C-alpha cells in the first residue's frame, strides 16, 4: 500500500464512543456531521479493496461500535485530502484532512461526508 | 402570461418551453375547462416552497397560541436533556483520538438553551469540545448551531437547493431562539 488512493477505494470510519453507540445517530437513521469534526484529522481505515466482512473483523479487534464507509471520491468531491498514515498496530490507518495544510474538515466537507456515509454495521 | 392553443404548442413546443423557462406562464385552454399551465422548474419549486412555508408557519402559530409562556417538557426535549447528560459524562479520549471532556459551564449553557427552545434540535458532541444542535425544517433546509464556551455561536445553513451560509452570532438564548424561529418561519 502507498499514498495513492483511487476514487473507488472505500474508507471505513469507526464512530465512537462505544459506550453510547447512538451518540451520533440522527432520528432519521443517518449519521451527524458532528462525527466528522476532529482537529487531529479524521481517522479511517482504508479498504484496500478487501471484502467488507474482512474489514469489519479487523476493525472489531480494536473497538466496539458502529462503522460507516465512504469512497475516496466523496472526499475528493469537496476538496478533502486522504492521507495514508499506517501505525504499528494498524497497517490500514489513514486520515482525511480538510486540505493539504489544515487537518480539520470544514462544515461543508463534514456535512457532505455525513450525507455520503453508509452505515456498514 | 401567454395563452396558447394546444395545436400551437404542439407545432412550436421548443419555443413555448423556452418562454416558460424564461419565466412566462403558458396557459393552454382545453375542453370542459381541463386547462393546463406550463411553467419552469424554478417556478414550480418556488410555488412548492411557498406552500411548505405557509403550512409550517400556520402550524407554528397554532403551537404558540396553544402553549403557555412556559414551554412544555416534550418527549424530544426530555430525550435531548438525557443525551446532554451522556455528553457530560464523556471522558478524556472519548473519540479514541484525543478528544477532551466537556466543561460543566458548556453543559449548563446548552441545558438552558434546550429548556428554552420552542423547537427542539438534535444534539451532538464534537471532538472540538463544542456541542452541535441540528435542525431540519419542512422545506428540507438544514441548520447547525455550534455552541462553545464563548459568547458566540456558529450557524451553518444548507438549503434544499444546496445554498450554504455560515455566520457567527451572539450565543445568548434570545438570539439563538430567534434564529431558530426564523429558520422555521
């Protein structure tokens, strides 16, 4: 894996906190844009074209809670930047930044990603 | 307004569609009064929007008329206050990425606001140590009000047509309540 993301690659976001699992869920069943606000960059796991069941299993080893998915295209459409940022414990770890120089997503970007996010589990 | 026969419309349909697109109302008289009007999509959406506004304004006015000066504790409000309590209990690193807990003063401020608001939002924490209130009206517009410990609040509105506005307003209960009513009115 490298820092190149194709538009059809999926990104998976764990929605915390696990102890209050519906914290970011709206009454209509969608996820709130508030779940996409993070000054440290939005942590995601890149899909790397793995089967979804494999992604869920891998993520579930590290946390309990909901997972939503997005396409890289959804980020590109609003100028958000996806960066590959593997860690020792997670080779798939990546981050979505608002721009090349600002990690925080703008309100427009957050809203767009919230609308596009699909609930995986 | 242009009145045109069905036959003329048929033979010059593009010209009439262009006129409708430019804002003209094309009335086509038909037998037994089964007339039709051709209008642009923009005008159609505008008419629908006005219909929603009138219906919603009527409902809000009725709600005000029927309520006393004290806003009743609705189920939604009760749920929101419970959720705020959950938010208040979030601990250091609650999002797994270093998010900090929420201050007592912010929780108190949002609680006062929820108790006063005539229309209840949906309430969400953010990892920015702010609390986001979300409103969706009958016109399918969306409004987010982000509250922090300062005297100000950030408002973000996206209309059904995708037009966005962002502004900072005073964060007091009266100003925010007025903005909420304006959004629904």
